[in-house]
């Protein structure tokens, strides 16, 4: 499904939305939700297919390209993606954690056009996301030993 700059599989979007308890996909999803779908795909499946130039969002693609390029350059993001690969709950937790730190600063970072600041925020959010994924796995492991009657 066409998002901002990537074609994300409907299955990945379904898994993402289900893991986070979000509404189903819509062609009119806001840009930030489409960005979440793209980040989820990168964490869950790996690099998605790039849309052709004419299919990308005219308004959002320049900033999304910069954000994705910054993610691709960060070892912290690569480690997080390796940790989340194939695990929808972990990838959804990663997206949630990244967006919690990134979302309030998106307007500011977009206006400033500051690549260094964007990388700093992403590095920090990836570290927090890795911690959140570890906590999720610890909790799941702890629940494995609990018998439900």
C-alpha cells in the first residue's frame, strides 16, 4: 500500500495496527500514521520498496526521505531493527517509542532542517525503543510461566 515514500505491504500494516490497537488502514491516513507504517515495515520486515517519484507524497516526501536516511545511517536503528525483525509486537513497541520522542519535535525539526538534531533525536529514541522492546520480552517471558485457569 502506498504510504509516503514506500510501498508497505497490507499484511505489515495490519500487524502494526493490530499490535498497537489502532484503526485499520485508510488511504486518507494522516502523514504521521503513514510514517509509523513505514518505520514499522523497516523494523519488522526490512527495507520496503521505494515508490516511484510520481507516486510519493509531494508534501511529505522530502522530510520523510531525510528521516529514513537518518535512520539508515544510525547503528542504533540497525540494532533495533535486528532485534525486532519478524516480531510484530516488538516492532510496534519500537515504533511507539520512536514516535513518542520524535512526534513532538517533528514540526520543529522539519522547520529547522537540522540533520544533526534529527539524528540525535533518533539515536535517543532508538535507545529508548530498544529498552522498551527488552521490557516487553521480559514481561512476555514472565507471563509464559503463569498458568491461566
